[in-house]
C-alpha cells in the first residue's frame, strides 16, 4: 500500500540523504583528507574538515537524487517500465549527475584516473549497502503485513464461528 507523500516526505528524504552524505564525507576526510589535500577540492582542508562551499553542493546533490527517485519510482511518468529497469536508469542518472558535479565543482582532477576509480568503488559500495538496507526494510515490512493478515484471518474465522 502506497503512503500519501507530502512535501515533508520529500524534504525528510533530502535531509536523510544529505546527512548520510555529510557523514560519509566526514569519514573520508578523516581517513584520506591529509593525503588528498593537494589534489581534491573536497579535501582541501585535509583532515581538519569539509570546506564550507562543498556543503551546499552536497545539499543540491541530495535534492537532485530525491527528484530522480520521484521521477523513477512514481507511476505518474514511467507506468510501464519494470522496477529493475527503473533502478538501473536511476543509478545511471545519479552517476551522471555526480560526475557532472565532480567536473563542474572541480571536486577532483578529471584527468587523473585514480580518483575516478576510488569514486566508482565508493559509489558501488554505497549503492550495494543502500540496496541491501532497502531489501531488508522491504522484507521486514512484508513480514509485518503477512503477520497482520494472518491475525485478521484468525479474527474473521473466530467471528464467523460465533455467528454459525
């Protein structure tokens, strides 16, 4: 059953994605900041923190990700596209947007292959962790729904036995 979405639902998604992104950036800054200081605007401050101009860029990226989620996972635009195709298209679009941010905001040098490989590895890890969490959440919700359905069936059977 699909819940009714409000602007607050989307805003909370943006803030969740933004929060997780900032937490990841903080961890990466702590781990790699000093060694990447010279090559990446993201780590310009070394292990001291995330540069302030990066924060609104990450917020904008979070907004775009939620807009892409809306476009690919509501039936208003893509009614006939299978779920796996929607996921694949959304991931490709997010990847393209992040690559655009990397180039436009000069997050790291476009001519170096090492940052691109690290970015793709991090992107893949984040995607698979996110997919795993989503799958787990869906399984838990489905289990609760099945338990509720079983309880309702038992209740209806008990009601029918009383009337017979």
